[in-house]
C-alpha cells in the first residue's frame, strides 16, 4: 500500500497512462509511482485514480475544479 502523508508540503509521483482500445470505447489505465519509495499502484481507469487521490488528500469533491487560479497549470 502506498503510504502518503496528506499533510506533507510536497509529494511527488510518476504518472504513466496507457490507452487500451475497446470495442465501443478506449479506456486509459494508469500507474502511479511514489518517487520516494518507488511503490507502484495500478488503476483500471482514470476515475479510480481520482477517487484514490481525493481520498488520500482529503479532497471533498474531486470532480469539481477549484478556482481557476488554483487549477490552471503552472508555467514555472
């Protein structure tokens, strides 16, 4: 099991996504690797990844973006 401190100031993951072609739709499978411990978790789809992240970091509603300034990608 991936042990993450949800109160840490910095957490780093390597995210890998692979498209699985289906008969009616494509599905993206995901692996998430903790860069500190090298622990790898696999997710069958993006929804389960989002649920894991929301639960781990105590996010109330992972489907709703935060304010535009917080959710906009950083260019640094």
